[in-house]
C-alpha cells in the first residue's frame, strides 16, 4: 500500500488529505515516475514472493526518498530486525519504521 497527498501541499500535516493505493510488488516498476508524490509505503515484512528488503532495494534503485512502514507479527528480537532494515534503508535515504501487530 502506498499513500500520497490528494492535492499538492507545501507542508503536510496529520490532517492533510491522502489517497491510498494497493500496488502489487510486480507492478512497482510502473511507479518510478510517481515516486516523488508518494509519502509512505506500507508493506509486510514478508509478502507473497517478496520481503521488505526486496522492496527497499527496488525503491532505492528507483530513487525513492520517503518513508517505508514495515508491518510484522510480534518478533522475537524486534531491535535486530529494525536495525537490519535501517542498515539497508538509511544509505538509500529511506526512513524505515517497524510496526508489530498481534
């Protein structure tokens, strides 16, 4: 899932209008031109045929410089996983968040 502002605004606030889209991993190459408009990607840690690390590498190659929120079930060592994700995302200019759910 990706979120982007409905209307271009100079400063985004928590109340800014957003539109969300669900994009299959295989369709990501078609988004390269739109990456500047995307504020946030939301992805599972492990998806069908890909994982968050695959997505980070793809977004980095495409020049994305935004936020990636990775969703996962409770992890044994959340800090290690988040550190690994950030070690890939930080050099690419991608801010990585890790959220757990039950």
